């Protein structure tokens, strides 16, 4: 079967394209950056260079496809011109959906994010829970707007399933600077992890392999119009690094107080204003760090058969994958 | 449970009301939440109970009609619930040229912002006095101070809230009920307001806060029996400026905040997107 995967050069999209191709499907891989073509070397993968903001290019890539995974999205903690994020995540999504509708695609899986559901209180959030804070981050807001557009197309009768991955880590062919891989990798390299004080705030860590399998399961079994959280283990940041430390055998976890984090954010803001240096995080984003982001994948587990790799095993594989080679 | 006391919050399903509900629940206060029918209030109540293990009652009432206020009162009386904090949060905003506005909307706006606050406060005042120290928090606005174009009715209702609260505070001073008025600037209450707030001029943007940041300030102020609660450094600064500046400068300031709003392209696109868009293939 012909299947379109947008964003096939991304962290999730790339492994997804490979898994589908390995399963014998003919994958149409839509990517923007020609340099990334080498990451899609596979007999069953056909590369289409194009941008989801260009309807004609989407139309070419979608031709003949029965299924679409719309994975492409702009994921950045900070962006100089936020309108780019909205153009890609909101307008890009409406372009893909419109062309999918025109092409008579059977089913589409849209990759959103747990960020739309937002931070949690004391208990893990599920798909139906109300958002507890406003939309401060452009990324979360743009994905929420994209979900609203998806809802409109669902109302028009399209078979669309929304999947919402949490934070994702684990071996993958693309090492994206934003994934937790980069943070784990830095910990292994430098031996130091800087985490917030207090370190009890919890996050939800999904293993890439699980999350990609979850996409495929959502296409197979997902009920159109439904949303499925594809998460992983809910664990505090302190324990997360503690586990890595135990497996890797070394490393130091340093808890940084809030005023330093805040000062650091303003320092980055200043560097950005003066020298156009891209910040790692902004003063506005700090409050998000002091919240739990924990999610329940129960719905995906019971309805799709989603599986979560045990944390020990997943983190072990990730460390083996990321650890600095001896000769380096 | 004769010793159980409740915090009553109107307009609790969204925006500031929801944030106030989370804030109070996190301080282990039991809640009575009120909002419009079909606003997912019961789900919100379940969610709060599950997360904070506090007692939560939910009532869906349209308070813009006085009968909604009386219904609410009778149901709470029937359940014999003791209230020690009343938060009159339900309100309707709106930015529109007066002659372009709809009188039916103005009626509803005045009904909710002015009448509902007045009637509910009157109905529950005895209940509150049973359990001193009791607190009333009315949600006003920075528009109580600034005379902003396109906010004639809204600003008028919020000026009423400001006067009403301060006057009532003096009356109830020795009766164990403290009255506070919260005067926030713009708040990112829901998705469309958040989007709109992204495209306002700089000074207005500085005044805008998120509900989850306003809520703790509001509850702290309420418990400290502050008369007027102004959340945010910028809002405090604007208010000081406004008090000391000459009239001509004030005019400039308020006109500036109402400057023509240019929506970014992506935003306009989002608003225009809806399903009604003709499908070329269909």
C-alpha cells in the first residue's frame, strides 16, 4: 500500500517511514531538506522534496496514497518569528488535510503532542481532561489550533486519528537537538546533569520505538475522531537521571535553584537581543519547568494494544546508543 | 459535615474562574463551582476531586438571568452548604464600538457583570456571616480605572463592581466579612482571547497575564483582606502613571491601547479556516 509520511526526516517520521517500508509498504516520504535524503535510503521509500506549505508539492506526494501520517511539524522551544511555527503547524496541517480529502485518502493519523493537553496536577492527565493553564508556548498553541482544524475535517467525515506523544527519547537515525536524547547524551559526555531544584517534578518519557509503533497501531485500530496519548513512564527528573547514572556507572546530578534558572533565562534573552543568539529557554517558559507533565497512556494500551517498554530496558538501550565511543 | 466550609466560584468552567478553582483546591479548600449549562463543569469537578481530594459541588446555572441566581441560592440552601468565601467571577467581556454593539448583548453583559454579582452577594451574605472570618472577592478590571474606548459598557459594569466592593467593605467591616476587588488587566482566558491578545499593541500586551498567574495573587490578596488587588507589576505601574499623569497624556495612553488591531496573517487564516470553506473537489 502507498502511504505518505510527512516530516520523514524528523525524529519520529524517519523511524516511522523505515518501519512502514520494512513492512513492505511503499512509503512516500515528504521532506524539505535535500541533505536529509540519505536518512531515507530504502527500496520501498520514495522521496518527495517539498514543503507542506506548498499545496502542489503536497498534492504530488499524496497521489495514490491510501493512508497518510501527518507527522511534520515545527518543534522549537524558541523561534525568532513565531508566525513560522503557526504557518507550518496550523496552515501546513490544513494543507495536508485538504489535499488528503481531495485525494480520497482512507485514513490519516495526525501527530499532535501531549503539550496540547498541557501540564498535570497531582495525577496523570488523560485525553479527556481539562487544560489547567493557558496556552503560553507558541508550540502548544499552534498544535492546539492544528487539532481544532483536524476536528473540522473530522466533522466533514474524514477518518482522522490524533496521536499525542509525550517527551520522546531512544535510539533513532536522526539525532535531533531537542529530544531528550540530546540531554542524555550531554550527561554521558560531560558527566553532569543540571536539573531544577526541587527535582521532584515529573515528566512523561516515551520510548521512540513505542511511540512509532503507536502511530502504526493508531492507523490500524484507532477509531476516527479519537485521540490517543502515546506516552511512556512517568518519572521525576531526578530519578530519570539517577537511573541513567546507575546504569552508566558515573555522573553527577546538580540541582539548580530557581533564581539561577531565571537569571540564566534573562541572560539568554539579553544575548539574543544583542547578538541574535538562539536561547535554550525563555523567561516566559520557566514556569512550565515547575510543573508536572505526566500522562496516562491507558486508552492507547487498552484500545490500540500500545506497549510501553520497561524503563530499565529502554534507558539501557538508549545509553548504549548514545554513549560516547571509546576512541572519540 | 457541619464543619465543612465551601468556596463558591461563579464562572468556574474557563479562564480565571477555572484557575481560581485549581488554586483554591490546591489550598485544600472545598468548592462549589457554578457555570453555564454544557460547559463541562461536572467533568471539571471530577477532575479537581480526583487531583486534590477536596469536596466539590457543581451547579450549571445561567446567572445572566436573576432566576438563575435564585435557583443557585435555593439549591445550596437545600443542601445546607456553609460558604466562607464567595468569588463573583462570572462576567462577560467585549470590545466593540457602542453603536455597532447589540443591545441584547449589553443587557446580558450588565445582567451578568452587575446584577448577578449584586443579587448573589445579597443572597449569600447571611450564609457568609454565619462563619466568620468570611471573604468576598469580586472580579473587577483595570477598565474600572481607565476609560477605554470600545469598552463603554464593560468598563461601566466593572466601575460598578469597584464602587460596590469598596462601599460594601466599609459596611461589613465589623461583621466578619471582608470584601476585596480584583482588578486585572487582560487575561488569556480562552483560546480566541489568547490569540487576540497576541496582536494588541505593546503596552496592552504588558498588561496581559495568564489566569494561572493571576489566581494565586487573587487568593493571597483575598485572605490578607486587601481592599483592591492589582495583579502584575506592569498593571501596578500603569495605574501609578495614570494617577500622576496630566489628562492629555492619559488620553494618549488610552487611545494607544485601543489602536487598530492588525491580526497576523496566521491568525486571520485560523479564523477564516472553518468548515464552511468551499471544498474545490466537492
